[in-house]
């Protein structure tokens, strides 16, 4: 089972992905988490992406595709993968199709969490206070939202054209969203 969980920053993708890890044993592949771990470790990759991430811009397709490939190879045979924050560009979506295809697999579901901009701003302001993530500051967040609207939202027609896109109201509470996600996954 391969699920792409889709939505703007602050939509609740990571929260829902973590529930699926606990409840179903799926593996969460969050490129944002991988990049933050690289920064924390002080690796060359971490140093290379730090400024880009703090500004709220996207790192290169090449970097994130390599991270995903590495994790897919490491976790062969897992019951499912949740792609969280990846793909974010058309090139990444095509690379994901190719990577999964080479393992005789495919994207099974794309679930979009719909949250309006005002609620996103409120959620991110709260997360900034709680977690002090540099790129949650208002200036970087505006850049991230813009990157989502310009570079990532255009993926929606790509997945819609493949009949994979399902939409969920991400404004509901966490349990209600989780229930809606589960119903989609259990349709198979
Ligand atoms: P996230 O935690 O998913 O919001 O990601 C935090 C930051 O990491 C983003 O603002 C980007 O700078 C970078 N990033 C994460 N995933 C990707 C991706 N798939 N493509 C490009 N940049 C990414």
C-alpha cells in the first residue's frame, strides 16, 4: 500500500501519517523529517540544505528523490509506505512512479487534506511557539505556502488524471480526519 498524503504545510499530514504508523505499521517517509535529521547530524547534505529550508524554499528534486530511493531500498517488504511532504513537484511525482514501478508497485491512494489559509496560519503560529521550527516563522511560512501553491498544487491534476485523488476536510478534528483516511484505505 503506497499512500501519498497531500496538502499545504500545516494541513496535518505528519499527524495523520504518524497515526497510520502506529495503527497499521506502515512506514512514514517524510522528506522534511529526513532533511531536518541531516541538518541535526551536521552532514554535508544538512549544511547544503539549511539556508534553503530556513527561507522556506524547496530543495532540489535530485536530493529528495535520492533520499526516498534510499528509504525504499532499505525498507523493502514493508506493509505500506506513507509519503509525507513528497512529491512536491511534477519531476518528483514522476520519479516516485518510476521508483515504485521498478519494484512492481505503484501509488495506490493520494489523499488531500483541505485546510483554509487562515486556519493554516493559526496552526503554524502555534507550532512556531511550541517547536521553534525556524521555517515556521511568518516570513518563511509565506514562502512555503507560495511554493505549495505554485509548485506542488499543480500535482493535483496529475493524480486526478490517474483516478487516485481523494479529498478530505482537514479542518475537522484529528480523530475525524483519521477516520476519513481509514475509510479510504479500507475500501481496497
Ligand atoms: P516539511 O516538513 O515537509 O514542511 O518540509 C520542510 C522543508 O524541507 C520544506 O520547506 C523544504 O525546504 C524541504 N523539503 C521537504 N520535502 C521536500 C520535497 N519533497 N521537495 C523539496 N523540498 C522539500
